[in-house]
């Protein structure tokens, strides 16, 4: 079953984030016309191969850092300290503002981003976009985005 799922992703038939898939032989993400496209097959390969992960977050947002570190540990990765190199970097950022919000419809709230290397200056390999209600606290939305990413990993 795993091989079948891997083959489907390699062919570009797998379900991606809100963003579309890029060709199966392309690693990382590309942005065209304000739309980010990522390749889940290669992102998954990078996640599986990584041994260490760095959580990048703002000093005042330690709860997000703790959640990202927990995710890395759950994936069996060593959490790199600030001055240590890492294979991947996890970070959470508010989604780009898309205009006027009208009504209670779900909006893009935040993006869980995975970069290769020790910082968000590395190559972007995955963007997990979380859509929800803006009236929820930031930490609740971060938790929901990480849960969404966990479900994708199980998928």
C-alpha cells in the first residue's frame, strides 16, 4: 500500500495542500502568480531522510516553538539547538492577507513551512496552509495546523 501511495504521489496524483502539486521530478516549492506549488513526494522523502530539525519561532511565541519541537520529536528527529546545524527547519507564519474578510467563512490563517537546512533561508520544501476562523486564538490555530500536517503524514 505504501508503494502505491508513493507511486501516486510520484505521478502527481496525490492530494497536496491548498496549493497544487509541481512535477514529480521537481524537489521543493515554486511560486507563480502568488500561488505556491509544492511536491509532496519529495517533501516526504526529505522528511523521512532528515535526522535533525530546528524549530524557528519568535522569542515571544515560545508556545509555537514548543509545538514545533514536539512535532519534530514525534517524527523521530533530534531537535537542533539554535547554534547547531539541522537537516530541516519548521516554522509557522501568518498567511498572506488576501483582501477583505466577509462573514464567517474559513480564511487562510497560517502556514506551517518546512525548509531544507538550518534556517528559513534554506530551500522551501513544503507549505501546509491552514484555513480556519480568525476569531480563534493563535495557539489554537497553530495546533490545528500541526494536526492537519500530522494527518497528511499518516495519509
